[in-house]
C-alpha cells in the first residue's frame, strides 16, 4: 500500500490509454479538445471544466487489470480522471484526484454482474494511489447546475462589449448585490433598448467567466441575485481588465 501522500504526486497520464472511436450510434465529439463517447460523458466533462477548483482532466486515463466473473484476465478503462488545484495556503490539492466512470442507470441495472468486478478493481486501484473512484449516472450529472452551464457555455468563450463590462462592474461594486434585472435597470434607461441588449449579453459573459458570481445551482432568471468576484470588490473595479 502506498502512503497517504501518494495522491500529492503528479497523477497525469501523457495520453489517453484508449482513443474513443467514431460511433454512428452514440453521440461523439470533443469538449475543450477532450473527446467524449456519449452525451452523458460530455455533460460530466462540461461540469468538471466549469469547476473553479479544477486543475486538469484526462479522458480514458488508465487501463486497469481485473478478473471477470469467469476468472479470466481482462482490462478496464474508466472514463475520466480529474485533478484539483492546490490550496493557496497549504499548497495541498483541495481534494483528492477523482477517477470517474459514466454510466446510465439503466445500463448499471442491466449489466451490474458484468460491471461489478471492473468497479471493484477501479476502486482498489484508486485507493492504492490515494484517489477517489466514483460512478456518475444521469441522476448525479444532469441537474440544475448543468442546465445553467449549458446555457452559459457559449458565453464563456464569447467577446463581451468592453464599455458595458466596465459599467456593469462599477455599478455592481456600488450595489454589492442585486438581481440581474436590478443591475440592468440601474445601468440602462428603459428607452436604451440597444444598449441594454448589449449590456445583457455582456452580463451573461461576465457570469460565464465567473467575474460576476451567482448561485448556479438555482434556475437562472432575471431575478437571480448576482455579486462581484472578491478580487474585483474595490473602489477602482472599473479599471480592472
């Protein structure tokens, strides 16, 4: 057994063990250059990528040997390995690396006898390295947070309107916390429909980039409460880039 500090080592793998093939039945593609082989795996990658504590992640990260129900030697490749950033004070990762398997509930129920030896081997493999192993079903992945992430995803990579950005940040710094509707009303006259439209676009960009924060576990609406990320909570917030 390795020591409990083993998880502090670089757990990265240079390349994925198994490249995901093109599949004409299940949805395939890439998120941030990482391939997925099902929509559920894509959704988990999106949630992982959104996590501010994320350091990096790797799809198809390791190949784990195990014995199947007939006692034959097999190998199993989990879907994802997630590593987290170190704490600013202690220098230790905020949590242990997470080895993930993505499975639909119906698949788990139908194939549990076949899957159980794989998961037992993965749990032991992770434990030896000080990692965690978790199974993610649609019940765990597809929640209100994911719906908000899906809405905001394109805004995360979109260009905002710089003048509107400064105005929104300055106003929110003065107000400290308000609703999305309240912030827009404070920044734009009702007659300025064009400016308000650009301002609302920019506000979604700022939320997506986590410059402006809100509780994304709740449904997004014009009544959603928003506030500035702490680093911008200052009198000269409008000068931040």
